[in-house]
C-alpha cells in the first residue's frame, strides 16, 4: 500500500517513513501543505498521514480542500494539540482518525490497518483467496499454511492483487503501488514481479491471470 506522509518535522518524517517502509508500505513524504496536491497527482495513495502544523498551508486547510474536491482517501491526523474542539473540527472537515503526539508507532500502524480495511470494505483482518491468506495485522502472506517469502516489491504487488481479488488491477495501478515518487518507475518491471509471483504460487489453488490490455486478476481455482 502506498501512503502519503505530510510532516514538517524532518527528523520525525524520516523516522516514520523508514519505520513504515520496513512494514512493507511504500511511503511518499512532503514537508508542507502546498506540496500535497502535487504529491497526490504523482501517485495513487491509499491513505494520508497529516500533520496540522504545516508551513505555507496548514493541515486543516489541506484537509478542507481535499474533501471539497471529493477525494475520499482516508486521513489520519497527527497533532500535538488534540483538544476536544480541535478533534471535533478536524472530524467535521473530513478527518477519519486522530492521533496525538507523542505516540507509539504500534498504535499508528494499528490505526492505519483499520482505515485501510474500512476503505476496502473489510472488517476481518484476514483476506483469503484459495489457499493464499494475507493477514493485514502482521502484513504476512501464507500459502497452504506456510509463510510465503517475498521481496518488498513482490509483497506490494501481491497485496494489491489480493485486496482486489476477483477484480482486474491495471499495470499502472500496480506500478503506482510499488514506487514512491522519488523512484524512477519502470512499468515493464511489473511483468517480472508477476512472473516471480506465479512461480511462488505454482501448485496452489490460486493464480494470477493476465487480461490483455487490461491488467492482472488474482483468482482461485475451485
């Protein structure tokens, strides 16, 4: 999943982005409110982590503009001032969750998982397709009961496919899910990752089908 972190404290942003990347998220980082629109235009983000005290454009104004455009992306607000009035105002402007600074990274990760499940209309933490299982809490895949060993980008591709199992996922969408905007995206590399995943899924009851000109589809065999 690709996340957008909007945080002006560069030390905190660096630590948070590294920690979330270690948890298999792709993370784009911007440090002021005016750069948010450019970041959103550069990629399809599943969730935004938004600080309120931002230079040039405050986080509340960012949130207001985001919702005015009809963008439904989940937003978790980080703030050093989590007063009742502030929380109410933020929720009324369209925030999905609030987390006061300082916070524990485990709590932030748990809140991210909850918002991503809601965004994908899921309540259970486990997603299954045939004998492939993805635990959204641990971020681990298992196949026929055995942990599936994946590289970070293989993991990102398979996560996109399993979350949208039974639906076509375009090559462009997969590319957007695995590259942050500081990396030169190579759409043709998606074919390599899909090929590797097919090898790792051989002999199972799940397969990745290619739909010419449309993308890829994860489906299970009866």
